[in-house]
């Protein structure tokens, strides 16, 4: 992950976009803003792919100039194992960093309140937002929502209705990222990796459905709830530009990750960031997103048949 801090405190797009609004008599060439923004993105991409840049932990400052306009920005690389690292927690209050089974039991709900409310708000006014779930919300807004949900503040609904939709989407992603273990569990991670690699369609179907049945009920119900939501988001792909694959890329490594022990055993360098495992995590979620609707009741019914079939 490359953190970009434009100088001064504003987005690069905000800097570049006004350049397209020059007066007709201006001497500045047309499309300066778009071309400048293109150069910035190109510079960032080259920096991401530079092995030396990937290995350094220091901030790198750069300046790009065009037609009298100068953009200065700073960036550094943060390894993915740190950006998505799960910190073990014994916390029993609030919702972030608390086991999903604890939260649903306390709320007497099947799906955590935070998940239901964020999904409802996204579907109400963000499902056609271009890049929903891909574009990051403002960090301070996300932290404010996190604090409100953790405190179970009575103003949650009012705050949600006024908040930028990308911040709400970011809060949902953060909730899943901060779970003590991923939604699809540490225990089943190796089996998911093996199942998605099966070449026989029938064997893969049996394995992937069996793995869902093996999840704890709160995890399974929440996963199926999220799955149907993401499918509805993808239905608006012509407008929001978020395909099933894009959504799987965003959520896959958050919902399905190896345990800390397994991560340390396999992570040898920053080049492992986009490893085979990460691609497989995306493929697991994509498999379920492309699958016909999966019913919790049907899964459990099949579990009963399987357990009684001798």
C-alpha cells in the first residue's frame, strides 16, 4: 500500500480539476489538469513497482510540474501484512475487534447491527456511486463512525444519514478487517485454499459448500448477508463500475486471511504481497459471488442429510 499525502492538505484531483476551468483567454494549454493528474498516477505506479521503493520504510517526496503548475506529494510503502494485520483482542465491549459471535449474542441478532446499518445506507444512496467500496472514505470520518458504533450512540442513524457514503463503505470494510479472526476463520483457511484449487467442478462445488456449512452460524449468516449485498452492488456495474471481480478483489483478502503464525511462516519479502495466496483469496470470494443464491436453511438441511447418510 502506498500512502500519498499531497501538499498542501487537499486531494491531487482537487488540485488538478480546477485547471480545466481556466478562462478562455488563458495561455495555459487545455487539459493541463487531466494530463498532470495522469503524470502523478504514473509516477505513483512506477514507485509501487520499484523494488527499492518497496523495501524502504522512509517517506519519499516528489514534485511534478507542467505548464507552470507544480504538485508536491509524499509517499511511502506499507507492507500489506501490516496494513491488514489483525491484533488479538480480549475486548468484550463495543463491536470493533470483538468476536462476531460475542456481538451477535449481545445484540440478540443474526447479523451485527453495524453490518446491517452500513449495508442499508449503501444500498439506499450509494449503490450507484462510482467506485463504491474501492474508493476510500476520509479517515477521520471512518474513525468517527467507528467510535459511534463502539459506543452504541443514539445518534448513529442521524450520523449515518449525513456521512459521506465512501466513509460508510470504509467503516464496513474496517469492521471486517479488525475482527479478531477473518470472517471465514483461521481454522478453515487452508481448506478454502485447497478447495478453490480443485479442477473438477463437482468436487469443487461439494468442497466449497461443505466449507460454508463448517462455519459458525454467526459467521455464515453474516457472510451470506454480505454476499447478497455485494451481488446487488454488482448489478449496478454499468453505473458504479464495480464488477463482481472488483468487489472480490476489495473484500476477498479481508474476509479470508491466514493466521498470524501462517503469515509469518510464508511471508519472506514485500514481493509476496500479491502472492498466489492473495489471488486465491480473491478467487474464493468470486466463486461464491458467481454462485446461484445460497440459502442458510438449505445448507443446514444438507448438513443433516450428510450426517445421517450412512
